């Protein structure tokens, strides 16, 4: 495609990985107190359930396992080390999924009430949905939180057209069958606007020169550079074929300007069972209004980034944002 300025966008010319959005409807069997941000707890349960159901060797770690490159747990949760193409900024390749639509607000659910867990699967990971269903069924028997509050998978829905909100059931425990559908082509992004509102839905963690970028120092490049690098890596490793758009796209970031900012820092702490410690995972929330001559070239990347997130902790659901043309 071409941008509104008439120049072809290198991102639009690249074969990007398909993205499929799924939403699990989970029913509480015991009273469940959801944490303020449930992404970490639910990701941990998903990983626990997947390892229990998929690992056949029962080794304590994946390193050295003969099945590491084919096991569904390791391919989703234990991404391999990044190669030289990552530019030294990434120690491991991006996970082929992000958590999305994670219900929050620290509310308490009574038995019989349901809550949502969205997961966006990137490229070949879409074939692993039956394993994820089984993993969450196993995780629900273990339970969420210190009290082990149990839940069950009540339904699984898939968005038929990316971003359209046309959700359709693909699994219920009553039928016991998963209705697999072929991957849909990525829709073309809408025409690039001259101004856009970018709303940060979950904490955005961007690290530059050894420290996390705060609200007052945030500039467009702090968002656009990591986004371009992330999309380039996803294209290289999870697409059928891809180009290398980032080197050509990077200079356009200088032409994107912040017209309005309303950012704040949101503290968030999560417990890491692997490291047996609390970890600070705060980030930026709020909104930005972006404009400038470089916006059109970056528009396909910004549009695609809504489904794959940006920054650190994307597999926990961090770095989610939405775009509203102004």
C-alpha cells in the first residue's frame, strides 16, 4: 500500500505474521479475588498448565531437552536466544503470543460469574489452541491466587476479522470439540490520519540507556523505535516470508511529533515463582496525540502494533494500546 503522502510504507510491503485473537471465558467455581492487574497471575497459570499437559520428559528445565524445538510449552514460553539480527537489544526472541483483554480492577467474583482472558496468537502459534484449552482446564483445577480459587473454561471465542469485534464461539466444554478455522489474512490498515490519539491500555515499559522512560521525558522515538524493532523480529521469525523494513522506516520516526500528552506512571508489582521474589513492573499509562509528516509512514506499524503490543512484558499483557484517528 501507499501512505497518504504517496510514498510506499516499508512495513506495508513486508509479509507480517498473521495474528488471531482468542478470548477464554473462565467461570469461577470458588470466590476469586482478581489482582489489580491479572496478567501476571494468569500467564503463570497458563504456563503451569501447559507444562503439566505438554511436557513428556518431565525435565525440571527446558535447556538440553531433545524436544525443545517441537514441544508446545517451550516454543510458546521458552523463546530461544536472539541471534545477531536482533541488534544486541534482545537476549531472547519475542514470544509468539501476547495476553490481551485481561480483566482487572481488583474485583471479587462469586461462583458462577465469569471473567475474560484474551490471548493473541502470532503466526504458527495459532495451531496450538487445543493445548491452551487443556492447559487452562488443568490450571483451573489448581486454582488462582494463594487460596487456590478454582475456575473452569466455560467457552472460547475467536474474532473472525481482526479488530472488528465479531466474536464467534469455537469451543465449549459441552461439545468438547474445537472448531479450528483457517488463518485469516491481515486486514489492510485504514488510511493514515493526519492526527491520532494513542491510548495506553496497560503499562508501557520502555527502557533506554539503562533506565525506564518516564512521563516527562517520553518522545515519539521511545515508542516507535522499539515497535519497529519488535515487528521486524516477529516478521523474521514467525512470518512465511518477510522483508527487512526497519532500516528504511527508522528515519521516519523523526517526523512524528507529540501534539498533546497526558501520561502518568503506574506502579505494579508481580510475584515471580521462578525467581521467588517480587518484581517491579510499573509503566506508563495515559494517552498521546501524534501528528507530523512521519506519521503516515509509521501508520501500518502502529496499526499492527495494537495486536502484538510493544515494550517489555508483552507476554504478560503489558504494552497494549489503541488508536483513535482525530
